[in-house]
């Protein structure tokens, strides 16, 4: 398999790691991965080079089961994913000084009419609608990017992309709706499995599907809001989720796929591309999935660089060296809008793994091929309100 860590990790028989010795994987993440792989009904577990410890569940992994499924593995941000948008805006026309001061409000409810957005994504009105079009916290963001390098000109052109144009990358999910579904799940069933034909399974899956549509609508509306501030039209290139439970074919029969921070290879193949970002201070990679080894890797891929440091550690490690003002600029010359001091440190580039190595591991495993490399120039996390 070309991944020398597989034997060294002393993994369960149904665990496959798509990493090399050049990618450091924390022991706690491997322990969580193996624990989940041993749950009843699990037939395959795949870990990717962005693998890192989560809240009891390794992030950067996919799990395949039969007969039962484990909704808790998808977590509370059901449908979270990356959407990539082409902008009808030449990169040379970007006025970053002006944009940095001008873009506001992507953390606040949108004041527009949600009716057409609900219709477009098949959403009934809900108590969660105030979250539509909002980024959320943690590692979510809206990012303005420019092309650094095109590596596959034919694939790039086939996506209708122009290397002279800017682009948007949106990372967000189902916001309060996903949290409500997860809370209900834990109250009723804890982290236990659900029988696939049970009433409980049907109830959860219906709510899960609603959250998946909500998350896609959310990313689309964020892109609409951001592009509106730029005065440019945005066109969706790809939108691939990485937190979900789905029923898909596996080894000739239906099975349950649980993805926790793992992008769907099948979605990436269908759409022709997937964006795998690093951090606000490193490059992002537009890739195409290669399906030949899809089943070996649970039809999944890495979703980003993966954390090197757990949340809460970054500030103590960086605050003596970097001021807030320093972190508002990146080594690549990008701007960062984040008026939450803790979050600014938590999401510093130093807290993440080397995205170039993650991509190299995936390419070496025969899972992807890079189409183009993008550079972040303006990353939006959170503003205070204008009144503040």
C-alpha cells in the first residue's frame, strides 16, 4: 500500500492507513481509530494523513459498517464540507486594503429573503433558519483565493476555470440544526448504534438528510453574501461534505459509510474536483479524485491539513512570539479577519499539519491528482458587530 505506518500502528485487522512516515500521526488518534474500528458491525476503517484526535473519535477517518450504523460518528456538524466557487473577478483587481475593512457580518443572520434559498435546496422553514448564510466558529471560514500554479491545464479548463480569476472557498456546516439533531440523538440513544431498519434509524436519517441540504444551502448563501461584497458573480465548482452518514455500495452490497473529517470520493468524482485546504497561511489544493482505489480507502479522502495541536494549546505556544497584529497577516501575504483573540491563535497556521505532505501522501497512495494550487489572500472568520 505504500504506507509504512500501517504495521507500526498495530492496527486492528480492518484498519487501513493512507499515510507515510513523513506524516506524523499522534498516538491518541490511532488509539481512537482502532477503538472505533472494533465496534460491532464495522468492516473497514480508513485513516488519512490529516488524522488527529477528536472528542472520542478520530478526525480524518471513514468507517464502514453493515447491519447497524453509528450516528454519533458524524458528530454535531452534519453536512459540514468545503464548497469552492469561481468568481467573475480578475485577481489583479482585488483591493485587499479596501476589502479587509469592508467585509462584515458573515457571522450574523442574513437580512435577505430566505424563501428562494429554501426552495432551491428543498428546505422547509425551521427554527434554525437564522443560521443560514452564517459561517460559525471553530475552523470554519470564508476565504478569497488566487491561483498560484496550474498543474493539470486540461482538467482546470474542463472545470471552466481561468487562472487570472479569483475564487472563493467556504468551509461551514449545518450550524444550530446539526447541533439540535446531535443533542436529540444523544438524549435518546447515546453513542450507541442504530439498527438499519428501525424506526429510530429512519427518524435520524430523515433529520440527517435535512441537515445535509441545510449545510449546502448555508455554504451557497455565504458565498452569495461574500461575492456580493466583491461585486462579482460566483459559480459553484464543487461542494463536497466531510461529516455524514450515508448508505452506499461497498464490495457489492449496501453498507453504511461514516465520515468524520473525510471527504467523499464519490462526490468528488461526480463533481470533477475537490478542494483540500491547508490553513489560512498555507496553500489549498484543487484535486481530482482517482477512483481506482476508492473502495480500499472507504471511498473517502482527507478533508484538509488536520490539526497538529489541540484547541486551547496554540495561544500558550504562540502568544510569547506573535502579537494579535502579527497573526492578522500571513507569511504568504494574506489578510485575516478574526476579531476573536482565542480563535485567532487556535486557528494559526502553526496549529496545523503540513498540507503539502498530506497531498503528497494522497497522491502517492493513488487517491488523487492535483489540478491547481491556490493561495489565500483574505480569510474571514469573525467580526465584532459594527456597533462595537
